[in-house]
C-alpha cells in the first residue's frame, strides 16, 4: 500500500493520505475533532437526544480507518445504548495500517482491543465488539452494497466531491439513502448547493449545522415520512 502515508492533523490526531486519490481520509484541521463533531455529535448524539433511543443502527459510507466507528462505540458504551454498526468500504485497509493510527488513545482499551482482534472477521459478517456493540464491514463499492436492514443514521464519509465526484451524484446518494429509515438522519462534513438539491429531491429536510474546525457549515438531513 505504497500510495498510503500517515500525517498529523491540527489536533494532534493522525490521518492517512491516499496519493492515488490525492486526498486525506480526514480533515487536516483535526481528524479526531471532525469525527467527534460531524458524526458522533451532529449525527449519533442528535438522533439519540431527539428520539430518546436505547438501540441504534449506523451505516457508514467509507469505513476507512474505523475512527468514526471507534468513537461511536465509545459513545454508545458510555450511554448504555446498543449499537449495530455497518461500514461500507471499497478498498479495505490492512489491519497493520489500522494498528498504526494510534486511535487507541481516544477510546477505552477494551473497545480498541476488540476492534483490532475482530477487524478481519467483521468482513461480510456481524461480530461482537462488546455486549452492546456489533460491527460488520461490507467490502464493496457503495453502488454494489445491499442489505435487508434499514438504518437509523448514515455517516456519509466519502472523499470530497472534488476528488471522487461519483460518490456525490444523485444516483449514489439515492442508493445509500434507500437503506435509511424514515425519520433517520444523514450527516456529512460537506455542504454544497448540489448536495442540498440532491437531498431535497430524495425527500429529505435539510439543515445547515455548524461545521467542524475550519468549516462554517456541514449538512444534516432527515428523511421525511412521505
Ligand atoms: C474520507 S475516507 C473515509 C474515512 C473514514 N471514515 C475514516 O474514519 O478513516 C473515504 C473512504 O471511502 C472509501 N471509498 C472510496 N470509494 C468507495 C466506494 N465506491 N464505495 C465505498 N467506499 C469507498 C475509501 O477507500 C476511503 O476509505
């Protein structure tokens, strides 16, 4: 995996740079901060507070290093919420790379150890990370992903549209959002006119939420009941 290299972001957490895509896996203004703010706080915590949920299912587009999963698992463990997490990843990272992220420092040792121990086994099947938390990683492209499950939350963490425009088309968004429950929440770090128009046309109410460090706004969208 010569096209991958680590670098430090502004909050001291690491990210990966993919030289084939020309893009980082996280915001250079803080990988940890972005993951906490965009996905855990604005997506997961938002729906837990809104709907007073005790069980939650999350679908992530672009599983990558698993940082969003680790922080979500920690949040759910701390709040006694049952988590069922599915990641979609077209180019899965080797576990040796995951081990070098140093993300162990952001979660309790048990979550990190169970994640590392079960990362390979989670490919295509659900594995227990703790009594309250299950993980499955679908090694497929978004457009090839299918599931009988409907999810409460979508974390849309694709590479930016400037680098991977095909992930942000109406077709791709429509495919991902077909797996979201009515009333479910879609969050992503980006917000553009095209994205807002596409999400509205898919039957979502859209909201400009405050962005992560270095970004004024991000998109949160709720799937309306037709
Ligand atoms: C911005 S990074 C995601 C970072 C990740 N959430 C993390 O915390 O490390 C985008 C991810 O999307 C993956 N990807 C690229 N094309 C994809 C596709 N067609 N379907 C699913 N995943 C894809 C990349 O391999 C990469 O892991």
